[in-house]
């Protein structure tokens, strides 16, 4: 009986410990060192087409200047219900001169910066209306409906 109790306690402890193991989520272009990674872009040799075939569509491109492609990958780790934390982020920038690769830059999570977003709304001109002003604001501002003297009640006239 004692052995069964210690065995069930051990199984419960292992189940609880595995339930609290971090869950990893991969976003973006998968840059995995264990997998067969594609060959890095070669300056002066590769073109836009060979980069697209090797790495796929870029994660993002500049809007006005189409001379660079950005490939972004990120690994998030989350334990139970807590907020996920970014454990790894890599950015590969491929710059082009015309159609050929002119430079390749790689950045890690250490180069990242926290951007503080402003959560305020943009003010509009005028003043804010209260609830009653919104509900009763149009009363008296429109032309009243004119009753048709010959066709009152909506019935066609008798001829």
C-alpha cells in the first residue's frame, strides 16, 4: 500500500512538473541551427529571384525604398498562463543594388529596442457632446413632414 502511494505521488509530481514546462512558439522565418539552414546570401552573386527561392517572401520591405528585404524570426516562451517572453529574435537584412545583392546584415535580440506606443486618441475639433445633446440635438433642426392635402392617410384617392 505504501509503495502504491509513493508511486502515485511520484506520477502526480511528474505530471505537475511537465504541465509547468515552458511552451515555445516560433514566428516568422524559421532560422533553426539544428535544421539544414539555407546557404547565406552571397554579395554580388545572388539576385532577388534566388533569394526569394531560398528564403521565401520577405517578412517586410520598406514602403518607399525597395532596396532592402527583411527576414524576421522570433522565439517566444510561455509558462502556464503567464505572459509570453521573447527568448530569441533574429533579423536578416538583404540589401540590393538593382537586382543583385549588395549587402547582408544580421541582427540579434541584443540590438532590439522597446518602442513606447502612445495610447491616447487624437483630439478632434469642436467640443464633445453629452448624452442628452446627442439624443435631442436634431430636434427642431429638420423640416417637418408636409402632409399631402389630397392624399391623407396614405390611401389612393377615389375617382
